[in-house]
C-alpha cells in the first residue's frame, strides 16, 4: 500500500514567466546534453521536520510565489523537452504554447513520521521515490521540471523535485535550488544566482558526433523515448 497519497496534481504556472519570455523561444542543450533525452529526470528530496511556525497552506503558497518570481530568470525550466524532426535533435521549447500548462506542482500527504525518516541510517529508497515527482517518459514532449510538496500527519514537509538533465547538470540543479531557497526567504531573486542559458559557449571536441551516436543507440525512434536505466 502506498505510504504517500497524491491529493492534487495541478498544472500551475507563473504569469510573470509567461509575460517575460526570452527573445528566442527555444533553448538548445549543449552538444553533449543533446544526447540526454532518454536519461531519467534527476530526483531530489528535501526534508523539513520542523515547520510548526507555518501552516502547510502558507508553505505551499510561499513555494509557489517564490517559484513565480524565479521562472523569468530560469525560463528553460518552465519549458518542454521536445523533438524537432527537421533538426533531428531534441530542444527545450520555451515558447508561450509550451509553458502555458505551467510547472506541475503535486500536493501529497503521508501518515509516516518525518523525524524517523530523517534519522534513518539506511534510507528507504521506495519511500523516497514516492516523495519526488515521477515524470513518465514515453514520448516527447515532456516537462523538464516538476515539484511535489508532501505534508506529514505529525508535522513536517518534504519538497521533492524532478529536473531533466538537458536543462541543468548537477551544479545547475543546485544553483536552481539555492536561488529558489533564497527567493523564498527574501521574496526577491538575488543577482548572484542569475544563470547563463546560452549553451553555445560550451565546447566539446566532437561533442555533436558523440551526442548523435549516443542518441541513435539509446533513442533511435525519437520522439519516442526508451529510458536508460
């Protein structure tokens, strides 16, 4: 029996992100990242056991409003990973039609003890996978970011994220999370976190060739995707 129950799975977006679209509606991954469409999303879970000073509704509202402030600066995170047949490559679509459905924010609840979960030396992988969004990858386009906020019956909140590798590497993921945390605390996006989304400046020797060979091997039928495990 599932220990985490999904209550709502709404499509939510920032009107600010919609009105501050980039001049170029597409974001091209670097040559190496362009071979990543079949790679699963990076899932991360953050546990906050002590949230007695704020209601779950207030926490959820703060997360949404701070994400709204951030998305104009991190606009590819609101886009969709899609396939351009004429280009025979996957790109991140940041056009108005692509971001109209917004970033999915899942609201969930659990009757487990978050304090016990946080203190366990051996982590329950099955449980942690339930605390992060599971984005089905069968065919492009797919969203590159989804969020899950889980409240626990005895207090505490878990924030789970799923971010695709074409929009950010490990360092980029943490830059995004640090910027979100700072924005949530201060209600403004600090300039120190301003990212550069131009992947053309990243050069790999024979990167395009490597990416095409990798994609041909693991995702020969794009836009259909077979996940690499």
